């Protein structure tokens, strides 16, 4: 299993423990007062989409095609994002993407950037080879 899916095989920092700052961020995240423990978890897809919209994804790990020809010099903010997960997606990820789409359609974003709210007007389409449930 380690040869197939160990740390040397992963392309992304799945457990957010590569540097000191990410470890501190996860420690502070646990200190928030959450009434319902089950609403505390956010999927890894949430961090990936947030980094995409803020332009922080590594191009080596996440190659992209830019229709405006900006692929070499940098990435413009995407308006349409298609996320396809081979192996399947979960209901939690679908709920998160639906919430983001509703938030972006209302004109709200993930925070303010130099050109307005980050992500406002963006549409995200989530797909996968299946949708996992508790049995799968």
C-alpha cells in the first residue's frame, strides 16, 4: 500500500502538513467553537477550489488549458470550472460545490481580491465516475 499510495506517490499535500504554517492553521481550526461536530469537516476539494480561484495552484500538479492563450504567462481567474474525480465523488463534495455555486451566483465570493470578490460569477461543475454512499 505504501508503494502505491505513500507520501512519495502523492502529488498534493493531502494532509496539509508540509510546512509549519499549515500545521498551525490546522491546530487553530480545531479551536473554533462548533456546536455540531459533524459540520466541522470540509472536504479537501474545498481547499483545492479555493486555491484555484485565488491563483495559488501549482501548475505542475494541476495543469490547465486557458482559452485566452494565457497558459504560459499566468492564469486568469476562471469563469467555468469542471472538476471530474476519477474514482468517484461524495455527497459532501457535491453539497460544498452547490453551496459555492449559490454563493457565487448571488455575487458573493471567497473574500476580496484586487478585482473584486474572489470567485464571484464563477460556475463550478462537479462530476465523477460514481457518487459514493455509505456502502461504497
